[in-house]
């Protein structure tokens, strides 16, 4: 595989492979490492000839899934418990849910729009927890709330964002189906 083909392959599929690994339960650093490793494995197998593989993204996610399973087996201290059958099921869910209309960027766009609709204080709490990696105690101190109050607030915010994103994408959840 020549350099330009590899660069294009990474450009086209890196974000999707990374998101898939995060979906499986890999933390940020592990997902980054395994994404790189998946491309190395594909490069060694000369995946540059895309005509040999019907769906390059699916092929790369399969490599990433196998690398993640190997990591989990090797590091039994990992908090993630996963087996091959569940990982294959997760890949199917990921592909039918997040990749139903392309590369999954529609979810990211919908989430950004939903975040933009939140009041500033709620956006700040989400930013502190997810971007700044602040603890629940730090969030509670900043908001003048108890830790249990922050836990409830974050649960409500995540649920509201999920409803907003699903609404924007036209996804009907099992809860909504029960209510109809």
C-alpha cells in the first residue's frame, strides 16, 4: 500500500473505528492505540486494494474488535467484560444504529445541536465532567449542590440529550414504543 492510499484510508475510516472502540467500552487512550493498531494490521494485509474487501469500514471495525477482545483477554484486570459473541452483536448494533446513514457524523451533529440548546449552566456542568474530567465532588462544589444532586442532574441531562438526539434523528426508542 502506498503512502497516499494509507493516508486516504486513515482519513476515511479513523473516526469510525475510534468511535466503534469507544462504543465497545475502550477508554480514550486504549481506543486511540487500538485504532492505530487496526490500521497497521490492515496495512500489513495490504488493504490498499479496496476492491478485495466489500466494506472497508466493516473490515477495519472487525480488526479493531478482535484487537479489543485480545486486549481484554490479556488484561483480565480490565473493568470491561466482553466476549466474542457479544462483541459481534455490538458491532451489528453499532452498524445498524450509528452507521445507518453514512459514517455516524449525523449523531455528532445532532448532539452538538442539542448541546447548543442547553442553558449555559447545564453545558458548563457537562463540560466540567466530560471535557475537564472533574470529579462529582468538584462539580458539586462549583454548582453549590450535593454530590447526589449532581448525580441526579447529570442523569437527567444525559437522558434529555439522548431524547433530543434521537428526536433529531427520528430514532424511536423502546420506551417510546411502550408509550404508544
